[in-house]
C-alpha cells in the first residue's frame, strides 16, 4: 500500500503544476442533495399528516421537500408495543421517517424539543429549549435553502390548542426571519479557518421567499380567503391514486399512535376506504393554507409557488411598524395572547387572522386562568381594583380585589375562575361563553380583558 501511495504522490507532484496552469480549481459549493423547495416544520411524528396530501401533489410537481420535527413524540400511549418515554420517541422517529419515505421524502430531521402537555405555546418553547431549537432550525434552513416554509399556525384558537404545534410555527417564523441574517448565529456562516474545520460551518445565509401556515382551529370563518386551498381528491400523475389516499397510506406507519385505526383500515375493501374520503374523518377535506408572508409578491390565495423563481433573494429584515401607544395606566390579557400580538408585530404578520375576543376550550369543572399585565407608566404607585364578570355558575377562585402597582412598573396578575360542569344536554362541549376581568383605578375603568371559553369533556391543560 505504502509503495503505491508513494508512486501516486510522485504522479500527483509531477502533474500538479501542469493542471494548475491549465484550469482554475472550483471552490466547494453547497450540497445540492439537501436543497429543498419546500421545508415543512411540525411538532410531533404524525403531524406531517396535516400536510401530506399537499406534499403528495408537490412531489408530482417535482418539488424537493425536507421535513423537520420539533420532538420525537416520546409521550402518550403506545398502541403497538410496550416501549414508553424516550424509547417510544426512538420508535416514533422511525415511524415518522417511514411515513415520509413512503411518499419519497428522506431529508428529515428532529429538533431536541420535548412533548409538552399544554395549550400554552410559552410553556412548549420553555420545555423545548427555545434557543437550542432555534439555532438548530436556522442551521437546517441554511442547509436546505427552501423557497417556501410550511408550518403550523402560530396562534391560539379553539382547536389550535397544542402548544407544541404552535411552537413549531413560532420557531419556523423566527427561522424564516433569521436564516438570511449573516449576523444571526454567524459561526454557521463563517468560512473554515482550518483544513478539517471543527467549529465554523461554512453555510451561507438563506432567505426563504414565502411562509405559509396550516391552521388547526375549529373555526374556518376568519381563515377564508387568507391563503390557497387544494383539493385532495385529484389523482396523482405518479401513483394514479388520489392525494388523500397517498396521505392515508403514508399515515399507516404511525402504529404506536393509531394501531387500532390502522388495523381497522387494513380490514376495509376499496369501497369502504373510499368512503373515508367523504366521512368526517378529515381525509377528504381540502387543504387550506394561510399566507404568513411573501417576499416575492403573488396573490393571497394564489398557488404556493406563485412568484417564486429560482435563485437566492437578498436578506429581508422584517419591517416593523411603530409600537402601539398604551395609556399611562392599562390592563391587558397577558400569556400567549399578548405574546402573539407582539409576535405578529415583530415578524410583520399582518395577514394572520385572530379571534376577537380571544378564545380557548377548557375542561368542564376545571379552572380558567386569566393572565394579566398591569402597566403603570405614571410617576406614582397606583391602586388597581380587579373584578370579574362571569356567566352564571362560574365562580372566582382567586385574583380579584385591590392591588398596588409601583410607579413605572409592569406587574403580572392572574385571575382564576372555577368552571362548572357541562350542561346536561351537552354532548362533549358547550357553546363558548365570555368571561371578562375589569380593572379600575381612580374611579375609572382602565381596561378590560375578555376571553371566550368553551367547556369540553376533555382538553389539554391550559
Ligand atoms: Zn402533534
């Protein structure tokens, strides 16, 4: 071996000066195997099912697709085996990979997020290690260089209730705005200083062109006309099957989450499976997207790739309008609601629908927590009185009464309200009712925080 290596070296040394004189050496380029047209960012294994009918269509159109999961899905019941916790996560990673491989998607990554049983996106972001996940996601956007990012809607609605789903949408939006910024995680875009560079990554900044959201919300009214819709019943040119059917076949990989359902489908004949597309199972429903933002124009309801042409576009620093002017003394709904108001503002998401008043579904006989910011921008301590206006049978547990807020301070307060049982005639849920917390100071109302609350038999904790 050594002798051969020696001979090769001599040949190399002899030919090198000649070659250099003849042609310039190409510098290494980004790896084309990882270039994506569409980057999907979701929370858990099986969440990709929210968008696989569209992905099947996009694959027909020769789009390159990469998918990122926030967690490995290590919580919940296991319908297929005894494995639990981290072991279940290891199983579900493979199920998600298999689901996507069945469609032809193999560029799949997992962030180090952990399943969070909560409707509160802020708890999910804390549990995921927001900073670590964002750094990794920005890296993957720079690696995959997507034209378009598709993700869950970052917002809180009745139905849009999993904090982890929302967290994937928050992170994807942040990565959309950061990946093109050479000063964000600059070590990722720095060129190597050594031959075998161990620290600097040699990625380039990348500005994706569009971001679209898929909503989970029960209501559809406020989403109409906010983005494109796609029929899932059209037949794929490549597989000769309907897109919904390709999505259903892909879903069969998720044994730990839905073995009984998958087994049931396995017993069905074609006609029975066909009926699924028209049942309220959801497989036959059109896929709706909400346009988050486009840096390349195109219409609100036009095709996802409308306006997208090959090649990089310059980094677009998000345009921020002026901060809203608040009264000197004010009260507002805090928690995820005030976060999302600031988030939409910071990321220029002017198209994103939101319910007014805000809404949430919670378990009957449980508690609703109404988080508040009390802002005192006056020069002296102020006394603020909080009182609740509630539907009959709902009772304040804590948090109302008189409080003081020091000068120039913003204080967090919290009113907790005990919820009644579901009405006798209600099946699984009641119609939403309004609760409000009124704040008074110096004999005047300084603000009111309203929330529509729907009671259900079962929900994720608030
Ligand atoms: Zn999920």
